[in-house]
C-alpha cells in the first residue's frame, strides 16, 4: 500500500513574518494537533547579519489558550541540538507531542534589528487518513 503526504500531514502558519527588535522572545501561533502524533517547526530567517535566532522551545498544553503549558522535553525533539540558526536561514525541529496544543517560541539574541522570522508547522503521523 502506498501512502501520500497530502492525506497524512497538515500544514499551518506557525508565525507570520515578524521583524526582530533585538533581544526578545517571540511567541508563535497556537496549533491544534488533534488527530496527529508528531510535527515539525520549520523556520526561515532573512535580513540578519549578527546574533542568533533560536527555536527556544516548543510548548504543549491540553488547553487551547496554553494555560499550564510545558516545554516539550529534549527527548521528544528531533534536531534539538541544532536550535541556533547560524549561517543557514532555514531550520527544522521535529517533535513528538503528548498534549493537544503546541506553540513554538523563538528567541533572538543580539540579532540584527529588522531581521525577519517566519515559521511553518507541519503535523504528521495522522491517526487516520484525512480528507482533502
């Protein structure tokens, strides 16, 4: 049996393009992972020359407003040892979730003011085939 990606994955905007103002934490969007077991945060950064822009953590919660959110532990992150975006502007961090909602949190450390960051969240391992 062959499986196609369109019936087993779903893509969300995790962060609409945001300009850095220096050192700060930037909250991504809250994503409902219902019917999916895992996912990936894919970031893209442009127009920066100094500093680091990191995926600080991926929070999860059973509350749609993220009340009581906790960081997904490193044991359930894939690629977590590469959280800093260095010379490459695109980075993927995978995760296995246990709670329903997730929110990526990004951190800029001495990053160029005006650097832009955007992120996409791709959910995978659908519990059952989804209709398109």
